[in-house]
């Protein structure tokens, strides 16, 4: 691992192109959320990761939480989270997250977390219990759970699905040829199987692809087809941003036009909803994507979640950037 990081660090940090910049626009909902978070000392991935989309997502009353601690038992070459020995499991965390959701008055919450291979169940209980606690305290809040692969064990995937999240998400992130080099503790086929298991449990399923890590355009098309064949309903597609010099160098900056073309291709393949753009993130406008999937499947939206609706074109989608001249 140290050899990989030393090799990465020898490559200078890349200069971002013009289209990777975002404009700050604070609305009343964002201001209220900011006040609530600051006043209670709450923690969200949105703030702590410096997400460029925080103004738009918070205005829509959506936020993302990281559970399981600050250290991950696995290392992916694109991820900023440190690899190490995690702290003991905090069994109070699910309730704490649910209380944060209530304080922030969220309409939709995405919950993700670190891999916990140190635990006998890989952290399954923590993820499932967080879903249950959020729903119990916040019946009007949709929950999207973004899981590691839990070693692909059917009993682990079943436990997550039984907690009934609105969306079951597992991010594949990249293409087969470079997958093992970038995500050495994961397996491409196993990740696809995790999505298939979620689909077989009746879940709305979701994944993410990061571009600019060394994949080819043809490989992107193949991955899109693999994901759809695996039963993936929703897809986000984003540009790789190098967190630190010790991480994988950026291979290329994908232009907004190409993101738009890939989005169109994904929709033609049959995905129910796609968010594609350089600054799109896997939880970007997540509630809107869920609502779109429900609509396209013809499934009734629960009355308590009827306020979550499909949105029109969003600020970070490639089509918006292309229309702006990028």
C-alpha cells in the first residue's frame, strides 16, 4: 500500500478545468439547515467532505451520513477515508443519526459507511438498525442505504433489505480491467451480485460509476450494460477528483458533453433514472431519483413520502453545463 501511495505522490496534483467549478447559491432551506446543524453540533458527510452540492441538496432537505467510524478496513485508491483499525462499534449511533435526521427535518437521508471487516457480521446490524431507527423517528423521511459488499453473503444482504430502505445502493465505481488495482478488497462480479440480490428482494437498486480513473469509453458502455443486466435501476456517473497526492492521479477530465452522451446511453439501455455530470455525487438529488424510479415502475408512493417528487433538470447534470456553454 505504501508503494502505491509513493508512486501516486510522484505525480503532481492536476489543475481542474473550468467546468469543475460551482457557484454558491444559498436559499432559505439551506440557511435553516445550516443553523440547525451548527446549533446542535450535528455531523454530515455533506459538510465534512466539503461537497460542492451541499447548497442544492440541503435546499431540498436531503443530507448524507457516514456510520461505522472514521477508519475503514479496506483501501480504495480513490477514497479519502483512512484505512486502519476501526474504533469499537457504537451501538448508540443508529439512534443518534435518526435524531439528527429529525432535528434537520430531512425529507430524504442517505446513509453510507465504512467497511467493518473486523466485526463478525461486517457491520450489517449497524446499517440495518440505522434504517429502522430513521424510519421509526421520521416516518416522512425516505432512506437510501449505500452499503459495502458485506462479502456478498446472502444473509447479510437479506438483513439490509428486511429493514426496508427506499433505495438499496452499492457502488461498483469502475470497470473490470482496472477494478482490482483500484479496489483490491472488492470484486467486480461480487459487486454485481450484490445488486442482483437487492433486486431479487424487491428493492429499488442503485450504483455509481466514477470516470477519469483510466477506463476507456468502450469499457464504460460495457459497465453500463453489466449494471443493467445485474438489476440496477438507478445510476449516478461522476468525475474522479483526487483527494490527496497519495491517491490515484486523475487520468483525464471528462467533458460535460461526454457525460451527457453516457447519460443518454444509460437511459436507452433501460435505467429508470440517471444523474450524470462532473460534480454529480452518488447521493446527489437522491430523493428525486427514487421518486422517478417509483413513477416508472408504476409503484404507489407511500402517503407519508408523497412530498418527494421527481425534479426537472438539476444544476450539476451535464445537460445543464452543456447548455451553459461548457
